[in-house]
């Protein structure tokens, strides 16, 4: 199938919405399905590639969405720089220290204005002491945070501002480690931090229990600590995977930092998480998750290469966004059936990929439902299968495609004598002759009598007024199609056109000539009968060998049980290179004399049984032409050299000529 190139634009509300129907979805998959014979694989590739709806609008496939996700991630990394990750914290701390110095000076001024000597002495001594402490503050960020945590502020506003900053940094730090727990991290009060420590301890215990093969009490855990997990995980594995992804993303961020930046963050974490037990639980959880999910990207780094500084306050949001990109990419990459897309958060996809992608996802997840509601597919044991209606729809599409092509290129237009006698009306009439079936055309008969005698009643009929309906001579026909499925057929791009012809021929016979018989035999190294309803699932053989002898034997067995005219239509791209001997397939290339002899012997049996063999050759090999020439001399059938492009024209026209024999009445 040719690769289609699509262009997409952001949804602005003016575009026409996607309009899908079951027939167009099945038609879009038809070639893929017929070529590979696997409905589920065809549906999976449709999800990947996308399609056009019946209005010609583009439906984005998951391949395009995955490319967008990777591009979005690449843009974010190429725009950011970790060099200024702590600059915003340093600026806020400096501002707090400046506010404290101003507060000290204000307190000193107030004490001097009070005319209270003792108060002035005490305040001036404290101011001198605090000023010295401020001058001795460590220059590094983590050291400054630790020193300020021990510092006794003289300015109440500066103290309050510092406490708020510490709570904010503590929250940001925890969110960076556990972005799936962001709801539970909004409250960093001592009581909530104690609950978090208990939660992490219990989580580590459950990990150890699972590693020992025990069954942890997940339901009880969620009852006690479910408010920490807004994603509402359904089981322990899902919860742990969410946390592992979060912590792995944070580890990638750390791996992307310079050694000095990592050391600063480690010291800052120590200063912020002053509870030794809490720090230990966090580190233990990281170790446990790395053992439980070794395939996570713990050792990788994020390739930040831009010039826009990432501030510490932005780390949690950036990691959250990158995590969403990874999660959606992982979900789309592992999607094999439309129903799995029900798990995708459409609003999140809209934020990450745009409105057009979100609408495409909503449509893609409905594909299977459309096909099921139309009665074209059924789901059995987790796999989709074509229904009889679906098989008929594919056959009618193949037949319609061939007829449209015949009308376009005028190929195969042969004059056919239409007038005859028989059993089916031809919607034409003629004067009655002795021996004709007396299918009287009353209207024309009465009109003839009026013309003869003139107006007035009663109308008197005479034999020369009689007009009868012309009829066609109907014959029951039995056809078996021999379809070459040897490895050379797909290698030479002959398989799909040949299979389409088989589908079209089956649709033509079952819809237009329901009393006729149609059989199908697929042949490679060996031959096998194929039920027509299983035709869409037919694929080629992964081995060499063209066993015409076995195929004709099976066809002859089928046709000898049928009445009426009987014929074999054989589509092949190679000479006979295999035959059955003592129940085993014997292969030889170039063809052995024994293979040729056994195949012609079967041709002779078919000829004796009154079965005509018409052969359609898809290769100009002199070996094939020579064999077919010998077969024609023996059977009096016909042979056509054709190409994959016009094979269907020849087969359908030849069948209709054979089927619609008429004789003049």
C-alpha cells in the first residue's frame, strides 16, 4: 500500500468534523486485510496510519501522534537550561535577608526613639549579634537555607516569608519526586508530613511483601492513604508503576545536572526534609522501585540544550509535563485495538497534541464499535473476526472496483448475442412462432389487435397478434478457482490482485447466480480446499512449490459432484514444480519430467470428466507458456497472459461469457 502524506493544522472551530461510517472503515482496511489475511493486524495498521473520512477529511493516525509527542518533548528539552535551577531560590533568600536587615534597622530606630536606655542597649546588642550572623551566612544555597533555619529572625514579616518559602520548596521538592502524588503534597503541615512518612513506610513494606511472594493489603492501604493518589490506581502494580515513572523522571533530571548542581540539590533536600526517618523512607522507596522496575530509564539523562533557565519552582511542572508526554507515548505505542484508546485522557491529549489529534483519538477509538454495530465484525476471545456480512461486503467492494475499472478503460468489452429462448425473461418481445414458450406479452398483443381492426370493442384477437416475451437460456454453472499462493506470488506483487479477483468472482456468483456453485482451492507446495467465507483470511505459503496437479485433483473432486457446465479457472505465475507422490509433496526446480507428467495426467482426467480449464498466467516464463500450450491442446480450454493490473478484467469477462450462453429464438 502506497504511503500517504498528510498535513495537519491546529483546530480553530471552522473545519468540518470527521464523519466515519462502517463501510468506509472496512474499505480503508480492505487491501491490507486481503493481502495479509489478518483483520486484527489490518485494524492495528489503520490505527497507526490514519485515514480519510467520507468527506475527505484527514483522520490522524497514532504514528503521526507519536511523532508529535517526540517533537514536543524535543522542543521542551532544546528550550530549557538547568544552569539557573537555583537562581530563583537564591534571589528569594537574598530578598528575605535584605528584609531582615531593614527590619533590624527599624527595630533599632524604634528603640532609640523610645528614650528607654535599657531597651536601646538590648536592641542594639541584638542587632549587632544578628548582623554578624547575617554577615557569616554561607555563600552556597543549601548552607544558607540550613543557617537561616537556625537563625532567630528579628523581623516578623521576614520570618513569616521565610517559613512560607520553606513550605513551598518542601512541597516542590516532594512533587518533583512524586508528581503522581501532587494532590497529597499541597498540604505540608507537620501532621500531613507525618502521614506521608507513614504512607511511604507502609508502601516500602508492601514492596518487600510482594518481593517475598506475599499478597499486600492494597485495599486497606488505599483506604488510609488514597488521598495522596489522584490517579486512583486500581491495583498495587499500577500505583507502583506510576511512582516509579515519577521517580525515574526525577532521577533523569538529576543525571542531567552537573555534579555541583546535584550536590546542591542533595544538600537542599537534607535541609528541607529535616526528618531523618522521612528522608530514609524516600531513599528506600527509590531503591525498592529501581529493583522492581529495572527497565525504567534510571540511568538516562535529559538532554537540556536551550538557554531558558529552569527554575526550581518549575521543576515539578516540567517533570509532570514530560511524564505526561512519556505516559501518552507509551500508551499509544502499545495500543493494538481501538478499544484500548478508551484509557486515553482526551483532555490531556488535547493539551499535549492539539485539538485535531484529540478529535482523531475520539474517532479512532470508535472504529471497532462502528464495524460491530454494522454487523461487519464480531469479537471473540479478545480478537475481531469478519462476519458473513463483512465477507460479502469485501467481495462486493472488490467486484465494484473491477467493474469501475472495466468501465474506465473499456477492457474486455465483448459483444454477446442476447436473444434466445429459455426460462428467464429478457424484457423484450417478438411475434409468436410455433414452438416458442407461450409467455404472452398482453399489452403488445392487444395493441397489435387494435392496430389491425381499428378502435371499438370488443377487441378480437387472432394468432398473428400474439407477441411473446423473449427469454434467455439459463444453464447452471459450477466453477472452481485455483489460486496460486506460492511464495513467488507476493514476491512479484501478484498475490493481492489475484485474491481480489477471487473475492470479486465469489461475490458475483453468490449475488447474481445464486444457483451456481463456486469452489476455491489454494495451492503452493500442496493444495487445500478453502471455504469461500474464509477467503479474506487466506494468505500465501512461506515455501516454494507450485503444485497444480494436487490443485486440479481437489477441483475435479468438487466438480464431479456438481451438475451443469463445469470449469476450472486457474490463476498462477509459475509452471508446475511439485506433485503428490505416495502422499508426500515432491518439489523440483526446474520442473522435473515426473511433475509435468503427473500434472498433465490430471489435466487428462479433468478433460475426460468434461471440465474445461481456463488459465490466467501472470508471468511470461517460456516454461510456463510451453506447459500451458500442452495443457490447452489436451483440454481445449483457453489461456490468457495478463498482468496484475488487468487480471480482474479478463477473469470476469471470461466467466460471464462462459456463464451467459444464449441461443437465438
